C-alpha cells in the first residue's frame, strides 16, 4: 500500500507540475519575456541612447491602431540621407541594443529608426506575438516616416536581429515600401523555435505538453502561431534579403537561416560567421560582418520604384 500510495502521490505531483507549466509558466515565458531596461544595460555599456554615441536623437512615442504605444528613437541626418533603416531588436531585448548598429549605419549615410517592440523595453503592450501583430507595427512606423516633412527618408531598409529578423521578413511580405532586409539569426517558424526553447528552458518531456502550452498562449494573446512562419513568407518575398548567422548560435541554430536562404528568392545572400554565438556575431564577425551589411544596403537601397 505504501508503494502504491507513493506512486499515486508522485503521479499527482507530476500532473500538478505539468499543469503549472502548461497553463501558467509556459504561456508567461512565451508571451511575456523579461524586459531589458536601461538599468540592465548600464552594467555593461555607457551607450544607453543614440546621443551617448554622439548621434542626433529624437525621442517620442507612436500609438498603434490597437492603442499600444511604442517608444521610439529617430536618428536623423542633417544632410541628405542615403535612405532610412529600421532597427528591430530580438526577444527580451530593447532598442538600446541597437545603438552600436545605429552608429555604424549613420556613418554610412543613413537615418536610423529604432523602437521597442510591443511588450518590450519602454513600450506598452501585454503580449509578445513574434510578428503576428508586430509586422503591422512596422507598417505604422513606415507611415510615420513617409509622412514627415522634416526629413529626407529615401528608400527604406530593415535590419532585424533574432525575433526582429523574423518580424522584418513578415513585414516585408506585406509592405513593398521595404526595399531591403537584413535578417540576423532569424527563426524559421514560431513553432520550431518554441519547441527548441521549451525543450531547453522548461524541459517539458513530451510534445503534447509543449503543444498545450502553445495553444494556451495563442488563446490568451488572441493570435495564430501557425501564421508566424518566416519560412513560408520568405518564399513569397521579392525583396532583396541578406541572412546572417553564427555557427555557434546556442539560441537559434544556424540551420534556421540556411533553410530560410534555401526558400528565399533572388536576390539573396547568406553570410555565416564562424565561431559566433547568438549575441556576439558583431564582435566575432568584425570586418566581414560589417562589410556584408554595408555592401548589401548600398547595393539595394537605390531603387525606389514600387515592387511588383
């Protein structure tokens, strides 16, 4: 009897544990990643805003159609710009992470627009949906830019990293005003990356538990995870795209970018950085990384005619 009772208690505890994961912990991790704020970045860098990097800076918020307010920085050149590049950060990160990239792109002659994605940084929003709603936010940002009378916007490109790269691909399919996309360490689909994340972080033992957590997340945030699929979108994309990935990426494996590249249409390019992990590709890639971005944007941010 004692062995049977012990077994029943163990089974009950497992069910309770699984229930907490499926109904509470799993959706929270998926929908509400930890926000990185200036206090976190201050431990590692003094570049907390564009002005800290010697760049001109305009700070404001944009309100999305559903009422979510996005916190934005616009780095505007005083002379005619070669174009304007949107910086889209990764999951759990914020626009502060894009300040070094903004400084680099500004030196090449571009305006740069950075903002905290919904449910990230200083922006509003309750849930992160990895592109389902965020791709529409990109269109609102472009509407704002093209409506400005105080800046020469020129052709528009997007640099996205991790989740931001996936959002960039999804947005470019919808919006022909995006003339070029750099996708650094993108994932192929939300399902693929969530399965990998949950296997590594939450360590759910069976697929049906992971699927249940995902189903619960979709119901809570009112979105369709199957539609967050850059691997499907990229096959319909006619925008020039550059994929970047590190061979040692421990968050999103390099085969995600390799599969995306295989499905993408020309013009396309894939640059693999040997030895780079998810968050050090800039440092490890050095000149090869910077030259790839510089050449790509200078080549493709020239034609402003509508895309067919």
